[in-house]
C-alpha cells in the first residue's frame, strides 16, 4: 500500500517515525454522464468565463473569497507552511476509554504503521495500549484540514479513526418525535421476546454489498437485453397492526428455529 502521510507519532517525549495508510477501499460502481440522444460521454470543462476559454490544470489556483469578486490566492506551499505541528506530527493528547466516545463522532479509518526507524518504539506504544486497554486521542493535519482522531491497537499495527468535531454534530432533538407513543406492557413483552429471538454474535463479514451486486447484475442484464426481477417492499407497520406483526414475527422465527433443530436431529 502507498502511504498518504508520513511523519511522527508523539506521546510524551517519545517520537515514533510512522506512516499513514487508507484502511478501506471504495468498491462502489461508478457511472458517467452521457448525451441521451447520441450516447456521447459528457465532459466537464474547466471554463474561465472572463477569458472565454478552457483551462489546463496547471492554470487553476485555489483561492479564498474575501468578498464578492475579491479573492486571496493560495499555493500548495502555503498549506504546507501553516504554523501547525500536526502537519508532520500525530501528537497524542490523552489516553482514555473509547467506550465513552459518542459513536456519531467516528468518521474514516486508517492504518498507522512504523517507518524503519520507529519499529521498536511503535511496538512499545501498541503493546502498552493493549495491556492498559486504553486508546489515544490525537491530532493530525492532511488534505487541507486538521483532524482529531482516535488511535487504538489493531493486529500488529494501529488503527487511526478520524473523528468529527463536537460542533459538527447535529442536534437529534430537531427530528425526534414531539410526543412519546403509548406502549402497552404486552407490546413491550413481545418486542423484547422478538429481540431475544434475533439475538446473536455480530459478524459483519457475513454482510454483502447488495446494492453494488444488484447494480452489477442490472448492467449485465442490460448488456444481454434482459429484465431484472423486481423486489417486493413491505408496507410500513401501523400502530393498529403492531401487535399482530410482532406475533407473526415471533411465530416465524420460532418455526425456522424448530426446522433447523429437526434437520440437525435427522443428520445425527
């Protein structure tokens, strides 16, 4: 893998030479825009309305709009010259229990691995975090933004997850129901029974990217001139048939469970 950032991890007086790598891969099916009449792919021109001509990438500059029609120009060197330690240093601010972090704050995961010079110090940090059960909150800057991040052990490397800042989170009360619905003891008992019936270990590896697979199948079907079968979508459960839906769900799960046990007995 190619690193996207190179610098040091700093905690206390210890500085560890390290590199940052993307921990995920985008496998979404991508599309282009085309002219409906002739199916020619549409180009997105970088057009200057003042000069009335197309621009090359080397002619384009990032600017900050000070006011209408007034811009402050920025070069790549300007971003690298910002007076921020976090441009080259992932500085650990504190260690703590990650279970106390609001799950909405988590953004994107990355791998942190040591450079050749920092192997021993890196392993010491990782093992200390493993033994203590603590994670680190740190800051780093890349791609024109300073990020706050959580760092925790992950295999023989460290997993760095960028976090949203607290003021970037939206207030959930804005969309919450204004009044609490009346729920009977019977409905609650049945809901808890259904939850327990569906209880199991989280194994995210069993989940497939169905949307991507459906798109791929549709692409193949269009190439072959075939139609894709439609999927029936259940209607939303109303308050009037909530109890009936709960009862039917429990009965269905119970029947599937009994069928599975019967098959196991036959095999035995």
